[in-house]
C-alpha cells in the first residue's frame, strides 16, 4: 500500500526523520518509480482516491484507472477538471490537457493536484418525456417533466439558464482541508484547528471540542455532542520529536442530516478572518469592516458580525503595517536611515525627557531645490491623524508651473496650537535657507498667524477666501437663497478687485445690501490679508488654501497608519510623484507649461472683437468696454490683472499680438517648461529596510509612545475637523425627526407606537 506525505520540513533533524519514515513506508521510492511523479487527488462526492501522474500516463489510461476505482463509472459518463492558483476550473479532456497539467506541476514543484470527478447527466433512467403542452394542468409549456423508471416525477432545470451556474468560491479548496487518518500538520495544534475550521465552514456544520490542548485535539459534530445522533469525529495528536500534529481518528460521515447546515460559525474568530483579509489590506489600507463582511459572504460564503469584522481589520492592519505602539520603537531607526540615504534633507525628532515621542519634522532636499523654481507662495494647514493617539499633521505645500501640487515638508505634532506652529515655522525657516520673501496662505488659525509674524516678519499672510465666505454665511440669517448667492458673489468680486477704487465701490455696495451683521463682520477683517487691492505682497492671484486641503485628501489613507509607516508612505508618494512628473515633462515640446498654454487659447477667444490703437512702441490702447491702457515695457495694464497674476491678461494679449511680440517672452519664468523640469530634476532616495531587524533597538535608544493625548474609548474619528468658523450642516432624520448626524437609512432610534 502506498502513502503520500505532503509536509514542509524546516529543520535538519526533521529531514532525517522524514527520510527514515519514507524508507520504511515506501521502500520502492528509491528505485526511481516515483521520480518526477505527481499525485492526482481525484474527488467524487465525499470519496477521494490518488492516481500517480507520470510523463508516460495517457488520458485514456487515466480514465481506465478511475473507472476501476469507482465501479459504477463508465468511460464518457463523467468529466474531469483540475485547479491551479488563480484558475479554479481547468478542463481535463485529452492527452494535451494532461501534458499541460504535468508541465504546470513541474514548473511549480507541486506534489499533488486536486482533480474533480463530475458525473454527467444520466439519461439511462429516463423512460418517458411527457408533453405537457397537450395535457391539462397549470404547468407552463416551457417546462419539462421527467419520469423515472418507477414513475416518480423528476424536475429537470433548464441547462441554458445562467442562474443555475454555481459560483466558485475562494473557499473551494477547504473541502480537502481534512483528508483522513495520517494527515500531517506542520504548524501543530494551531494549523490543525485552522484546517478543521475551514473544513467545517465549507461543509456547513458546527462542531465542539471534547479535548483541546497542546498535545491532543478531539472534535465531534455538535449534533453528536447534544443528542448523540451524529457519528462524525476527528482526533489528532502531537508526535514527538517532530512536533507535527497527525490525525489518528477520522469518521467523515454525518448522520445528522442536512437540517443542521449553517452559513455562520462561532469559531470564525477575528484572528482567522484577519489572516484571510491581510493580502487585501496591503493594496487597500482603508478597507472598512462593512467591506470585509461583504467579502467574506461573497468570496467564502461565511457570515460574520460587524464587531468581528472590525477586530479583524484592526488585527490585519497591525499584521501588515505593524502595531501602532511598536512603531515608535522603529522611528529612531528610521530617522537614522533617512538621514543616511538623504543626507541633504532635514529630519528633526524631538522627545520628552522621559524618551517619549513629542514631535517630528521631515523636509526633503529634492523638494527644497525644486521650490526655488516655483512661485514663492506656501500653503500651510494642519489635519488630524486617524491613529490610536490624537495627533495632527502639519504641512507646507507649493504650486509648480503647471498649477500642480508640490509638497515641501511635513511634521507630526500632538495638536494644532501656537507652540507647535511656532516650532514648525522655526524648522521651516532653517530648512529653506531662502532669501526670497514668501507669501503664506492659510485659514485664520490664531497660532499660525502669530507664528508667521514672529518667524517671518517680512512675509505677508493671506487668508483663505473659502474660509472667509464660510464665516460670512453665518451672518445671512433670514435671507433667501438667491439673496445669499448674490451677496457671496459680491464678496468674491471684492476680493478679486484689482484696484482700490473698484474694491471700495464693491465693498460699499456689499455693506449696504448685507445689512448690519454683514457690515460688522467686514469691519473686523484686515483688507491687506484677503483682497488683491490692498495686499502688500505678490501672491500671483492665489486667494484660497484649497491646495493644502488637496494634500490632506491625497494622504487620506496614510493618515491611519502607524507613525513610522506614515512618514515612509508619504515619502514614497512624493518620490514617485517627482519621478513621474519628471518623465512627463521631458516629452513637452512647448516653452510654457500646458495648463498656461490653454489660458492663451481662452484669451484669444475673449479678445477677438476688440480694437487696438498704438500710442508708442510700448504703449497701446485696447478699446473694449471699458477701454484700457497696456504698457508692454513695464508689463502692466490699467485693469491691474497683469501685475497681480504675472501673466498677460486679455488686454495685454491683444497688445502683444499687435506689437508682434513673442507671448512666451512676457510670461513669468515660473510658468516655463524649463523651470518645471528643474523643479522635478532632483530625486528622493529610497530608504532600504534590509537591516532594520538587526539594528532596531540595538543601541538602546528606543523611542516610547506619547505620554498622553490618547484617544477616548470608542471608534476613532475619521471625518475632517472643520476649520474655525465653518458651519456644519445639520441633518433632520425623516424617521425619528431628530436633528443630528444620521438619516432615515441609518436611524436606530426606537419609535413609540
């Protein structure tokens, strides 16, 4: 009798033991009989048999062997199919298919292959087909009824219906997780319990342990445990000195009937589910428990609770990305590795006296070099982190010549306050070492405003227009929607007004139309911080900090990762962005960036009907409504837009065309393709982790998690924290009538009858 052992041997002593057993149980193997042979585990119903697949085996011989195994089979009455990784159903119908199967097993070094033996429709038992169209009754004419030899009615489902095709689940291989006596489990009791659980889930029955320890595991069917009506039993024991678990007793027949079948199991633990979803978690860090519940039902046919799915996601994320608390121990190593691979970059890690984490700043040398070719505007803001401890990520971003997001530096602090903003601005100043006068654009955070005034006293600060409009809406009580839109549009025109005269005209109109509350709010604003007409610096028409909001959304998934992986994942995203845009810019043939070239097309369409008069070589009058004066030499227009945006306005476009000047020569150099290519000319170097396991904690300089600021009990917050003064929208539930943050679909409030 031949036994086939499918095991994994990790130790030298286990190899010797394995060879000793193999010599006793399979004396003929040394003769070369099974060299380059694979075992086909052919399963028909609940019975399996093994057939040796050798190079000389033909498909006809395989059919003959299977007919000899099952006496009721005849050639042509069954079909064969096998499964490989990624392809659960591969046809096995001829010698060519058998050769393909043999080649696949050799290339993958597989020792056994599962083959499904499926009976075809047996028409020998059918004696009569009744034409129900000619008989009376309620049966439709498109339905056939078959009678067997004893006159019993048999339903014949239509073979052309797609609804009858059963879906192949990912758990299809679980049917053979438990095979029989002698099966070996290398992972010991844990591996046997997992295999038993998968086997029970596939077959839809429940079991209980009558003995469960590190040496012996014995399980019986739940029906046998309660009413002694089922014979199913399995028992496995630990074998020494190998440490393997081996099945000693197995009765695979259930006599309790199909009424006990179940889709769920109390043994589908969160640890087991986490091992199933770990691979999906690598590609999707933001996978939610609801999605795990749906995937388990769709892919495995298993129902689990939300609590179990939530715990599984948490464990899978910790398994794939590391534990959040343990991640702080790796942060000191990461700082050293980052400095070693990127020596010109800046990385500052601060800790408390008790070696607990305080805050960390990270600035990239490649981005600092590229920022010198970008407009001197920085968009700064903070966003919350979705980790175990409350934390805030501060960032500073710029815009490249093609109006794209250009991250410059970031920091993780405990909260967004004056102390942390002051520290962030100090690090930013040391990092940039730039003599240019910068313009900061952000929302109206008091700590940020004070920090900018102290660290960058000569740099003007611009308020975000979107944030101001949100605050203005709070003063619109009692007005209809059309009036609100009119006032907001008027406020927008005030902000973009290029001249003081135009601004004062629109502002007086807004105060008059808005009333006392709107007028009082406008009086609290400093005009030099939000409108073009009074702004002391040059911000190239930028009035909104939405760019940094885009950065916060860009790293939305990374914000839930442990601290070390958070910094590294953001580094990877910026590194890939620099490389991708560098490759794209090399294909550009123009002089200025594509986005700015499209603006020229728009200016051409606007100015087609305007008349132009020449006053001198550089001075022109554009007769539109109203007419304006354009000075090419000073790059100015009486409308003011050319001076504000450093990009020709529609009037300047007409004058330059009339003067036969090259438009590209009158565009600010920040918008040129050459500047864009220089922006992305440098690279961020990789940070290899090949020696991390050896060096982490070896110097005794281990960083501990933050002292306090731990999140309160309950589910962590995942929604964006509104800026100061932003009014959140209240929802009125249509079911319970309460005002809150749920609607009819998510309402769980009890109703009184």
